[in-house]
């Protein structure tokens, strides 16, 4: 029988939610101001989610506390109010 040893892999996780704002924020500012033609879906989605709280719509869709994903809290209102925008 072979000698099998269990190795524990060390996974290093970096929580970017606590990092200062990066160059992606400046890209989003350019998109918001219309000075950048790269308005692909991920950029538009990030911009939309970032503005939901300030627009008073954070109860419908919002970032998770860790900042790595989002939640649609009220799907019906999301379809009615957010998607048409």
C-alpha cells in the first residue's frame, strides 16, 4: 500500500472590499461623464450598482457587504423600475 500524505493547500484570499478606490473607479467616472466609449456590460453593471444607494434604490438591488457580488432584493421592482433604465 502506498504511503499517502494529506497536504493542506494554503489559499490566500485578498478581500478587495477594503482596498482604496482603484483605476476602475476612474473608468466608471469616465463612463458616467460620457468620455469613454468602452461601455460594455460589466462596466455598465458596476456603474448601475454603485449608484443605486445614492439614487434611493438600494432596497431593490445592492452590493453584498463584501463588495464582490450583488443581490436583487426585490425582483419584481427590479424588472419594473431598474431594467427599463
